[in-house]
C-alpha cells in the first residue's frame, strides 16, 4: 500500500462547537472532513474500530484526539484506528458462509461438512422445533385473566343516568 498515511486528528475544538448530545456525531463529521482535506479526496470510509472509538464513551463524551491510518484502495479511501486488527479477505468469506459455495464452484464437487457443522445444524433444528414453554404459559395466563375480567364486568350493574343509586348522586 503505497498511499498509506498516519494522522493524529484533533477533535476537541470541533466538539466544543456543538451541544453535548451531538458531540460524537460532530467528531465523526470532523474526522471525515479532516481526512478529505488532507488526503485530497472526495469521500472517506471510516472503519469499524475507528467508529467504535469515536462512539465508545457515548455520544456526549468522544475522545479529544484520534490516531488514524488512512490508505487508498483503488478509488476508495479508507480510514482505520491505528493498531486495529486487519481482516483478511479469506476471513470475511468464511464469516459470510460463502467458503463452501466457492469451493464447490472451483472444484466442481460437493464439499462435505465436518461432523461439528452437522451437529450444530441438528441442534439448531431441534431448538426451532421445541415449543417455547414460557410463551405457552403466558398465553394461558392471559386467557384466564381475560375470562376473569369478563366475569367482573358482567357482575357490575349498569344503571342509566337517571336511575343512579343514591350514594353516587351528587348533592
């Protein structure tokens, strides 16, 4: 990566210009503006760890400065916190569950699942098939409550306004 730079971005002055509840949002905007100005690009993508750092202490208390690594990846300019772990493309493919499909396309053969994967699928299927006992109990209790409420309403005597009992009439 030939176009890689490291910056320490000051955020204190920018965050002081806005209300407390908008400070973290302003920190994100100030970070983007700083990087656009210094990298001379039109758009910058902030990484996951950088965003977590800016928002990590809540929206009212962002950090006063952030150390950032910036690089150009084709047409895109990306920024990430210095020292953040780098994700490799292989890991990303495995996370999305596409590794199996890619292997099948490349080799033209079906890829067999490991015993652990088959066990996990069975456990998930069993969990989905089992009825949720707590929810059923809640539904039964709600039905009981509804019946009791109906009985109470039926027991109450309803009077027209002219026939109100004496103790309810205004004097």
